[in-house]
């Protein structure tokens, strides 16, 4: 357990540790934005297709 704690402390003191964490946070934010965008576009596309289907059904 002591070696594990020492490894964590060493990782946090290195310059690469915070950089990796910053990249992970940026990646997480990008993923959240992408998921939100795809969800919104999907909802808008579904509404548009429904409008087209309804207008085609009404025109028949």
C-alpha cells in the first residue's frame, strides 16, 4: 500500500500528470458537447421528417 501511495504522489508531482488530467477533462467536455449536439440534431431531424410524412399523407 505504501508503494501505491508513493506512486500516486510521484505521479502528481510530475509535469505529465496534470497535463494528462487536463487532456482528459477537455476530452470529456468535447464528448458531452458532441452528445448534446447529436441529440438536438436528431430531435430536429425527427420533427422535420414527421412534418414531411404528414404533408405527404395529407396530399395523397
